[in-house]
């Protein structure tokens, strides 16, 4: 079994994770202008190299956070981990109201 180190929870069994596939794939900006072939290539075509590969993983049975891992597809050895950019924090309702009032004051 592969031992994966979650950046937040530490080493865990592979069964706690879901692989999200190849990392660092940029979504096309104007998808309405893509041909069917271009859209299909974006959705389905992946490198699948023999050797070092960057993947995204979700800790589904733990903290439910995404991270990137660099893994050798021959030996399965994971060579490093990287967190995604920190997501935006959700505001509670009082903070949201205060922000709305501040924007209304600037618009007057």
C-alpha cells in the first residue's frame, strides 16, 4: 500500500485519498470558442508519463483538502508535496452585512 503524507494530517494510507489526476492543467479561458476536438483534448487527454509526474490528490477520508504531489510512476515513490493556494475565507453574515454597508456608503 502507498503511504501518502497529507500536508495537514500527516502520513496516511492510500485508501484515504482520491487521485484527481494530472496537476497544473490550465482550463481554457474562452471555452465557447473551442472546437469539439480542442474541448475533448482539454477534458480527456493526459500525459501519463513513465517517471516523475505531478498529480493532485484529495484527502477524502480526512481533512477533505486538495494538494499536489510529485510521484515517480515507476517506483510509486512520492518525492514531494505542495499545497494549493489558500482558498478565500467565508465571511459570517455580520461581516457580509458590514461589507455591503461599506460599499453602499462609497457609492453615495
